[in-house]
């Protein structure tokens, strides 16, 4: 599903000078702040997302990388890589069985470490906020699908989230999600209704995803979405997230590594820095939660139904 390892694509990465020049261009083009538009819902959204740094702003030591986990885009594989190969302390849903009214780091038998919060749902994020997680400095990376809610964890001028994400062609992602849900009995989203359904039936049913990325980026979680929501979602993603492509998974990992400086840091995890490359290559070759499925013909009937 994924090709290459961490060291295989280094030549494809820009140099530090190139990155610095690109950052200057982005700052000149986008600026650091979003001027009021006069549209209440838009201005409120930008204010609510202020907990995330602009991607054009220089990286600060107090910024916490936040991986926006878009389902079926290789996110579980990346989580495994960050926690085990790099040894980062993660804040995601793993710590939910240890949640209490005090923050702490828990270690699993395999050496992976997590903060005892649950960022997989709005209630868990709110509890983490109440405990001061955003300014705690306990995690090396936060992982969540709840892009909008997670911004609220960073409510001071010093500690902010620094979003990064892996995206995928939306139709291919929708197809992958359908075949995954047919078998993923362990997921809370599983339903027997998927078992006897084919892809065409799914595409025309109430169960088919409805503009998932646009809704989560704009917090338009109900009602209709229009072109204006799509335009706003693209602006939010461009302004707030460092983006990688699932189709170029190894290159994307190198981009994140280059941006955040992961390879230069010893996070103290279960794998030594000398063995990280081997670990990363192994994880990429044997991705977690991968789910082989039939391909859909581009521009075919089912493809167009999913548009």
C-alpha cells in the first residue's frame, strides 16, 4: 500500500534554504491573521481556530504538533510510526482507559507512551482542556479527527497547535471506508447494515459520507454544505495545516520529519535513534489497519454516484 522508507526519499525533499524561502513567500502571501470578512459565521470560525498556528508562521518550541486524522488516509500507520519508531508521547484515544482528573503519562508493555486523555470525541477533548492539556507539555504529538474542537485546547498566546494531515483522493477514500466498514466490527461506527450492501447501494444511501472533510474543517456538522463552505474549508486547510498525500506516503513522512525536526530529536522511546529507519520501513511495508478492497473505475457509474 505504501512504498519506500524514511531514508529512501530524502533527495526529494527541499533544502532548509528552500524551506526558509518558501516560508517567507507564504508569510507575504497569506499573512499571520485573517481580516474580518463581515460574515459572522466565517469570522467566528477563524476566531475559534486561533488555537492553531498559521502554517506560514515560524515553528515555535511551545507549539504542539496536532495530527488531524482523516479516516482511511494512512493515519493509523503514521500513529504507529510516531509512537513506536520515533518514540513520541502521543495524546489520542489510547489513554482513555486511564482518564482521571490529573494528567499523567502511561506506558504500555511495548514501550509506547501516551497521555491519559481521550481526544477521539468532543467530550474527551473538553475534559483534556479542563485539565490544561494544551499547555502541559506532556505530549510530543496530539492525534484527533476533531479538528475544530481540538483548537480549543490551546487558549493562551504561548501554546498553540501546529496541524498536519495526510489527505487522499476523496472518492478513493470513500470506497476504502465502505469496504472497511463492512468488516470493522470493532469500530463504533460498525453496523450490520453494511454487511449485505454493495458499493452502489452505499453510494445512494443515507449512510454514505457527506462531505466529511469540508464539514470538519468548517464545523458545519449538520444541514447542507455549499460552495462557500468548500472554499472556506480549502482556505482553512491551506492556512492551518501542513499537508501530505497518502499517494506519496513516504515523501509526506519525510516532509513532516523535515518540518518538525523529528529525526534530530531523541524522544526516549522503545526504538533507538540508530534503528528508526529500519522500524519506519517495516511499518510502511506492513501498514496497520490496511484493508485491501476492489478498485472502482474512475468516471464510472459508481464513481460518479459518490461525487
